[in-house]
């Protein structure tokens, strides 16, 4: 009779539980988190490079995205949003059962309800609220990053503008626009020096040729010029031709006749008249005395000598041109040499400014490219989550379970029987163990 009471209580409670406990249906859903990271690289020709790498969310032993998502699924903000989506009271919306599967990236979620449809609807609402919370977190992170990046971009852009302004101001002040222009000026100076060397050679050639020709003709350059001037006068040339003819006839006749012969006297008189006319005409043309003019008559007779005189004059004129060109080249070389130190300093400063601008532009362009590549991976901080098993429609109730209830009642009955058995057998056992007690 003592054993009947406890057994009646055990089975009575079990039957009451099976008869009066409300039915519970669990909708299940399984989420999975991919565990690989991503990376990307962007090369900008002649500007820079931007590289982005996102490590796997599971690479850190101290952080677990599955634990983070487990906490997010059970957070108050997600549950309240899920209740609104399911059109239920926020205070009565149940907390889901969440289980993380060891050695995997799986998250199992269970949502209880009084009927299958409600359980499934609650799970769908929880899924949507969870994904919406993730999207909001990612959007907030993107905005925060973009604000920080915008400030950095503004700083880099200001540096680019500053470097560009410094370069333009320097170019405007000095007139030195590029290093190619500096190289051109150095090359121009080298060309001037080369031209100066060539002119020295040409001047020496002209002077040497003129000196040699004057020595050969036994005449100075001034005398050659006077002879050519006299030869160029038509009247003087006509008188000179007639004088030469009379002089030749006088010499020829004098070979057979004496000086007292009438023909010889006539030729002598004509020669004297022509000589006087020749001296007078030469004086009026050249401005020299008649005596000096008559000394040039033999210099201008030959055409060959006339051509040599012309060559001598041309060489002298060429030498004068070479001398003038040489003087101008030396003047320009002197100016270039005086400006050489300043030009080198300007070129060095220009190279520094251009390098600063290129570096600023490269950093700025790389930052812009990095900003774009960062936007291309929204799952850096909050990894991608996928639904492996969609919210299920329960086919059977999860509780109360007759099998588990009966097994529990049987186990309780068994422990009760064992307890009473130990009470009945304690005295014989004690006597056998302690016979003298």
C-alpha cells in the first residue's frame, strides 16, 4: 500500500500532462555561413594600385560569427521586428531555440507555436527580421566608413591642389614648364658651343685663304679692292684697253724704228695722252692721286688677276661674316653660362614639385580606387549568411510527446521501486554487514 501512493502520483501527473498540456509545434530553419574570404586588386596605369583583401570571418580564434549571429537572432530588436512582421504582440513573441553545430558553420533555429502555420509564419518573420537587421548593420558600417573615407579623400584632394598650385606658380614665375624644356636649353647651349667651334674654324680658313692669296698676288686687300673698283668702271676700262693697245704697238714699232721717227713720236704722244686721261679718270673713281692710280694699271689688266682679286675680296667678306657670327655666338654662350646655375637650380626645384604632384596624385587615385574596392565587399565585417533549410511547416507536434512522457513515468516508477526495495532490505543487509551491531 505504501508503494501504490507514489506510483499513482507519477502516473496521474503523466496522464494529466498528456491530457491537458497544450500542443506545441516547432518550425525549424538552418542557416549556414560561408567561410572563405575574398580579395581584389585594381591597377591604374601610370597612377597607382589599390588592393583589398578580406580575411575569412572564421580565421580569428577569438571571434566567432556564428556566436554573433546567435546573439543577434535572440536580440530584442530582432524579436520585436519579427513580432511586428508576424502581426503578434511583441511581449508574447517567443524566444527561438538556437543551436550551433560543432565543427560546422551551421546554425539551427526552432520556433514554437500552438499550430503548424503559426510556427512557420513566426519563423519566416524571424528570418526576415534577422536579415533586415544584418542589412541595417552593413549599411550603417558602410556609411561610417564612407564618411571617414570622404574626410580622407578631401585631405588628399587638398594636397593634390596644393602641389598643383605650387607647380603652376613656379612655372609661371620661371617660365620653365618641363624638364624637357630644361634639356632643350642645355642642348641649345651645346649647339651654340658647337657652332662657335665651327665658326672659329671657318674664320681661320677664310683668313688663311685670303692671306695666302694676297701673298701669291703680291698685293694687299686694299689694293685689290681699288683695282677691282677701277676695273668695274666702263670708262676707265676703255681707256685702259686703249692704253694697253697703244703701249703694245709702241713697243712693237720701237723694235724697227727709232724714237725720232714720226710714227714713234705719234705713238708716244698718244700713249702720254691716254696715260694722263687714265690717271685723271682713276683719280675721280678711286679718290687716289694720279700717280698711285697709274701704278694699278698693270694690276687690272688681266681677267685672271681680276678673278683672283674677286676671290680675295670674297674671302675677306666671308671672314668678316664669320667674325660677326662668332661674336654673336660668344655673346649668347656668355648669357647662357651666366644663367646656367639659376637654370639648374630651377630644374631641380621643378623636378621636386613635379614629383610631389605625381606622388599626391598617385596617393589620391589609389585612395579613390581603394574606396571603390571596399564598397565591392559588403560582407567584410558581417559575413554572408545563407538559408540552408527554409522555415519548415511542422508535420507533427513537438509536445506533449506520449513516448517521452511514458518513458519518463516508467523511469520514475523504476526509481521508486528501487527506493522501496532498498528500504525493505536495509535491515537484513545491515545485520549481515554488522553482525555485532
